[in-house]
C-alpha cells in the first residue's frame, strides 16, 4: 500500500456491524487519516475508541460527508437509500452493507477474493453481499472454477448477531428466563429463540421462500455472473451468538472428487480447511468467531447425483459476513490505485 491515507466515515457506528468495522479498520491498520463515526440522534453523547483515541459519535446529516474519501455504511436499507447517494455526490466511495443496492445492475456486488475484478474506481456505491452469501461463494469459488457448478442446495444455521445488538440481548435474556422456569420474553423474533430453531429469516414472499433465501439465490448468481445458476436455500435462525453455519450441496458439470476439492480449497484465498472428522475436527461457529477466514469441512461425495459434493461452511457473520469484507473491498481499491 502507498503512503496515502484516507478520511473514513462509518455510518451506523454504534451497531453490531459498525462497531466491528471500527475494530477491523484498526486491526488491519487501514490507512486512516481521520475517522468520523455517524449514527442516529439516539447515539449522541456516545464516545467510541479508535487506536486509543476517543471519538464522539455524530448524528448522521446530509452534510456529514464533506471531505470524506470512503464511507462504510451499515445502518439499514432506509438510511443507505437516503444518504448513500448524498455521500456519492460529495465525492465519496460508498461501501454499503445493506440490501438497498445489491441487485442494482449499475452497482458492483463484491467479495474481493471471488470477484474483485468487478470493483470500479471513482465516487460511487459498491455493495457488500449478504453474510450467508459471502461465506458460501468464498467456499464455492474454487470448485466453480475447477468443475462448473450447475446447482446449489443450501441450508443455513444463522447466529442472532445478524439481527443486531437487540437480538443478542434477547437470546441472553431468554436463556436466563428459561433456566429460571419463567416464560421467555419475545421482542425481536416472533418465537422464542433460546433452545429453539426458527426456519424464518426476513419476510416471507409469495413463492414460499423468505427474503434471506432469495438474497442467497440472486446474489450468488450476480457474484458468479451466472443468471442460470440453480440455487435452493433454506435459512434458519439458531441460538448462537456469532457465526453462521451452512450445509451446502453442489452439483457440478465435470466430476471432482472430495480429495480434489479439499486440495483446491486448502490453497484458496480466504479459506481454511478443517476436515479431519476422526480427530473431531470440523468447523463450528465458536471456531470462526473473531476470524476472517471461511472455514470448510465435512467435504464428501454426494452420492445422490452424478457429480455431487457436500460440505459444511462456517464464518463469522459480523466479520467476513459484513465488516471485514467491506474493509477488504476498500483495501483492494487501494492496491489497484482506485482509491
Ligand atoms: O435494512 P437491512 O439492510 O436489512 O439492515 C437492518 C439492520 O440489520 C443490521 C444493522 O443493524 C441494520 O440496522 N445489519 C445489516 N447488515 C448486517 C449484516 N451483514 C446487519 N447485521 C449483521 N450482519 P445494527 O444493529 O448492526 O446497526 C444499526 C446501526 O444503524 C444505526 N442507525 C439506525 N437508524 C439510523 C442509524 N444511523 C443513522 N440514522 C438512522 N436513521 C444505529 O445507530 C446503529 O449504529 P442508533 O444510534 O440508531 O442505535 C444506537 C443503539 O440504539 C439501539 N437501537 C437501535 N434501534 C433502536 C434502538 N433503540 C430503540 N429503538 C430502536 N428502534 C441499539 O441498541 C443501538 O446499538
Ligand atoms: O441482508 O439476520 O445483510 O442474519 C444481514 C443479516 C439479512 C439478515 C443482510 C441476518 C442482512 C441477516
């Protein structure tokens, strides 16, 4: 990286993802000249720490982006739709973690190690994919390149941190209520999440799938530039704080053995193979927490189709699934002199 440094804004700085963005910028030593932390008026008076300095949270306003080079957004789609274009007009590169612009044909949808070439320079919006999509495409990219994926069947096991801080608190609180023999208080989810699984993430659509399931279909097709790729997803909320897990079955055009897939994955960027079941080694959410790698294990032949593989894929949904991927996009832009 060059000696240049950048004015960076984090929109939604007090949320689960925004907080992690600040930490990742610090950990990866992103070349920050000045950092500006933005949230709603609710957060006024809060002070966050960046590299040992106390930074007051400011209220997000139309003029918040003056002099800002790159803005990382994670305050929901409504905020992104209103303030993203304003930031672009002020000359910013916007890396947006919401679902607002992901399927917009003019907006690149980027996972750097999968389709980093889709990044363009200049002021504009770059979308960060959905967390469940990111970890799946990181794990499938080497297999797609080698054998051509035609069909994907995926079931997810998603942590409550994906819903934000209030959901983490809801799980903690419900666990304690249930252990005391009290009824669980429900505020965020429609059913008790403690000691339960909810096959329901995002709103239900007319086709019987949820929004989260259709995000995995459409975003995967866009990232792999293959609108004909067949994807069927079932997304499930589980009582885990951090880390989404996925059971993934793929059908490929050309045969690929489990050994070959394991070998390809062990050399792939952003992937760590943990696949020694006899030694009790397979990825679990607790292994992924705090890391940026996508963990892959349980790689085996799927005997139910001609060219099939089955695997288990785990990543930290707030880091690789959101904050780290956004920062990695900015880093890739610097490497390519696009920022
Ligand atoms: O629309 P989407 O794309 O589906 O995204 C919806 C939400 O999902 C999270 C993220 O929540 C987002 O808001 N999210 C998105 N992508 C994600 C991903 N890949 C993801 N989560 C995981 N993985 P979040 O909790 O992480 O972040 C919320 C942040 O946005 C700020 N914010 C909200 N509205 C804003 C705004 N900032 C500016 N203008 C607005 N209008 C929010 O700041 C937070 O930083 P805040 O100041 O509103 O919240 C501070 C604290 O207040 C509590 N709180 C939040 N909402 C309410 C609330 N309290 C009372 N009532 C509320 N309605 C929280 O405890 C928060 O910490
Ligand atoms: O589209 O609730 O980025 O686990 C990220 C969090 C969708 C829901 C997105 C969750 C959201 C997801």
